């Protein structure tokens, strides 16, 4: 079944089960689900419609509790519906809020892409961990600017989404070397700079694919500049949950009886482990990041649900 022909509930289940797509793609897909769900809703009051939006949004957040843009999108949607006087006003306000959120996100992504592409000099060798659409956009912009450079990317086990980045970089006409995760320390000494994406940037650090902290430590040892790319919808006042056990069979399909396998996808790396956090505003220091985060606010009902969910935040 094509996704555009599926019901909102079916498309939401697809989002919940997708552990390869990045935060940007999942946010766009969730916006479409919310827009379609409100159009089809049989709610008879604004309050009931608002509850539907909140319930759908919470499901997506719980499925991907480390992805701050999903929280910001749901926050914008819930606030838009709750502020309406009639059901028709609520539907219209939600569509407008979603369109505005995505428009601003895309504008910020374009600005970030330009900042990031300027980090890549002619002849560079760029080390990348895991898959990031934001990083891939920066590579494309640098390539479109006429620069020649090469890519070294990790597999990013256990799902090996680094292979997806490798194939996309090859499609841009870039020379690519794929390495096992354990080789990132060795290759940190052979590269010009390192770029990683981010699912959440909090005052405590950058939540991203596990292995990011090891890359940051290797970069520090080797004197390699390392940047986390994150437009402002990735910013959040608390570290969203990095700890979430995944299927042991992703690590070992048929392990010996009694073996304990630890498999989690994400971790939080301290802000000061990076050369800078790069946003649409340019390079940010830890102090700059905390300043930008300070003014964020959220719908109280959504915030209450996040506070009550151990899978949504590490602490509140």
C-alpha cells in the first residue's frame, strides 16, 4: 500500500517502526499525518480535536523519544488547535501552523547547509558517523560549489545506516571510504574534519547515534575539528532520552543461550566535546546554545505528558 493511500493510523505506525529515517524526514511525515488526521477527524468539539492531535503526536514522540523536532512540531500543532474557537478554525489553524513550522525549518536548514558547506575546503577528507540528511545536504552544497573532496563514513552498527550515507555520497560524485565503527579513532588522524548530525541539542549535550562520543574523543586526541549540525528545531531544554533498549537480534541473530546483549541506538555527547554546534545562526559555543534554548516554551499538556513518561525525557 502506498503511504499516500494509507490511513493516518497506518502511516503513524510506519513512522513508529522506522529506525533508519532521520529526524527531518520523520518530522515531515508526521506533519502530513496530523494534517490528514484532522481533515478526517469526527471530533465534535475543539477540545476533542486537540486531544486527538496530542494523542497522535505523543505516539510519534514515544516511538522516537530522542528526536526534538517531533516535539516542536506537536507543540506547534497542539497550540494552534487549542487556540481556536470553532472546529473549522481549529482545522485551518493547524494546517497553517504545520505549514509555517515546516517553512521555517526548511529556511533554517538552507542557512545551516550554507554554513556547513563552508567548513569543507578543497581537497578535504570528511569523517562522518551514521546517516544525517543535514550532513548530506552540506556535502551536496559544497560539491555544487565546485569543491573536490572525499568522504569517510562509519557503518553505524547495528542498523548500518552509514551505508545509506555512503551510497548517497557516491551519487553526488564523491569518493567514499566505508569503515567499521571501531576504526574511527584511526581515521580521525587521517581526516580534515568530522561532521555529525543531531536529533536533540540540550544544555547537557548533543543526542545522536551511539559512537558519537567516541568520535568526539578521537577527534580531540587527534586535533581534528568536529562539528554537530543542528538547526534550531533540534534544540530542547532537557536531554531527551538516549536510553532505549533495542532488539538483541540486531547485534547477533542467534546468540548462545544466557548471553546478555546490550543494544541502544543513541547517546548524549557533552557540548564542549565539539569544536562548535553549527546552526542556522552559524557556529555556537555551549554558552550560545544555552542562550538559544532559554526562551523555549511548550504547551502545558504536552509538557505534562513528557514529564510523566520515563521514555520521553531523562529528567524533568
